[in-house]
C-alpha cells in the first residue's frame, strides 16, 4: 500500500536527499543521479534495478539508454563515500526516533541475495537463511539499531568468500580494493560495530544469532568495547552453573543438559509483546552460568552470564539458548524481551527487499554493490523519520534524557555530526506506509536535474 508525497513530505525529501545527502556527493551530476535513483527505489515498479528505473523516468524512449548509462556510472564508477552517506542518513533518522525513545539494541545479522551465474561479486553456492538452504547467492552482513517501537538499518558489508579474495582475476573484474581481504561474517560485523562506536551511535545491547553467538572471540570483543550482548548459542555449548552468590559448581554442563535437568515444570510462561494475533509468549527458564572455553582464563575470573532457555509448549525439545551479559537482578521478562528484539531484523530485510529493491541490483562490482546499499539505507532512513513524525510512540518510551532533538537542533547524545537536526522529518510496520512517488516524472539529463522537485 502506498501513497503520493504531499508538499510537506516533498519539501523534507528535497532537504534530505538533495541538500543533506547531496552535499556529501561532490558535484551536481552525482546529486541529480542520487536523487533519481532514490526516487526509483522509493517509487512504484516491480523491478528496481538501474534499467527499469531509467525507463520509468524517461517519457522520451530515446533518452532511456543515456540515463541508464548515467546511473551505471554513478553506482559503479563514481567516487563518493558510502560511510559518510550512511552516517548522515543514520543521524537524520535517529534524531527523529530518539525524540521519545532511546536505543535498546544493536542487531547483527546477514541476508542472502539470490543470483544467477558466477560473475556478481561475492557470489557462490553458500547457505543463506533467506532461502533456508544452500543457494547461488551473495551474502550481506548488516548492523541495525532499534528502539522499543522502531528499527533502522545503518550499515552493510558484503561477505567475500575465499574463492573471491584469493582469485586475482576475479578481484580485478569486480574491482575489489587492494586492502580488502577475507573476513568472516563476525569479523565484518565487528568492523561495522567499530564504525558505529567511532561515529557515536547511541549504544544498545548487541543481538545476534548462533552464527555469531557461538564465537567466543566475538563475544569477548564486544565486552572489550564495554558492549552488552544477548546472543543465541547452540545446544552443545558447555558451561558451569553459578549459584546465587556466583559460586561455580564443579561439573560442566551442556545447555541442553541443563534444560533437561530442569524439566518442563521449571519453565514459566512469559509474554514479550502484543502481536497482530494477540500476546506473543512462550515458556522460559533462566540460570546464571560461566562459559567453558580455552582462553587461558581461570573459570573463577570469568564473567558470570545469564543463560536463557526457551521451551515452547508442545515442543519435544527447547528451541533456543541465549547468553546475556545483563545484571544479576534483571527480571526474566526483561531478558526475554531483549532476546526477542532480534526478530526486527527480519522485518528490515522484508521491507528493504520488498519495498526498496535491496536485492534488485544487477551490477557486478564491489563498489557498485555498496553504493546501491547506501542509497537503499538512505531511503529507509527517510521513511522511518516520516513514520515517526506521523505516529509518535507513547510517552512511556521517552528516552532517559528527555530531550527533543528536532526542536533543539542538537544531535543525539554522542552522535558526532556537524549538521543540526532541527529539520528532520517525521512509525510500526514500514511496508504499509511506504511513500511512493510518481513513476513518470519529466527528467532532464542535465547535471542540474533535481530528482524530487517534479513529484506529483
């Protein structure tokens, strides 16, 4: 479901895309191309790759190829900073989101981009949760932030298998920068987390699935950065059980063995939020534990964590095990609410792919993939800001500082930025309120094209 932009929304779109983002692009031609491409992703159309966008924007069919070539150059060859653009869009959306709510969580996850052939950068047969199987695809690792009611993707990195990083011919064809080598998905996630910390993004509990939570080094690196985490781990993870005084038992247990020893009667119904079909709830148990791993640290010197186990009614085995670094007096309901925040990343992927053409990019180069992602992230940021403006959350979600960032013209706490946020646009399912723009505006191919000014 979509709607046309009214004049106020159009004015804010021009301010965001053409002025704030445009100021980072370096010249008028890039600014115009960015605006056109962003309108293409926000607008109607079943396919949102470069050629269909060019066709929808050109009433004169004779100009379609020229605009298509211009968009190709903008995405694959043009030199502009993805980090600067993503930082600007993050600041813009957060200034609206944080007016009444603080950041609760940082969510790490990855998603697949199904492809045909072998030439798209990073593509190979690999497992992707998007398809639920091994498929020919690219995989992107993402970092998102979330408040009580909203979520915002702020960064993406393309996972490059060794079949790409170790192949000189493929590197040259895809224009993979010399300094980019093989990195695991947890390493890519940590790279994005470090960027977010450097940029002063307000911190939240880091959430991740087993692919990240099972890696002890990933968990340790988060703690070195003083970040709390709530991550899923496999049933075979071994721990020592701690008593109420955090004294450790002698025996090592797998978390599955702990669940079975507790028995179903020690798992208590807990609700974490209201869903479209009523309250969402399951059965949970929580224990204090210390993880078993070989890092040279004595068990008594290790951090005592929460182990949260989910065992839904009717299931023969528990369905989830989670380690959390929250304080020992944290209520079980809060533990559950936090780990269940991770579902938000699935909604993000659904919106980005279903509404903003995230997986429609047909270019083959490393830089082009990241430029495409940057434009999509900017579009998402704009939509979230519009939703927050239209549907304010309840006052009980107001952030602890109680500041109104839009009216004061200041940035969120710790968010380093030179722009005021006094003009940020104004929330919970994105797909139902995605603003659409006209699919056939009159677009000139001159460098001075301003892509949002002719929206009807």
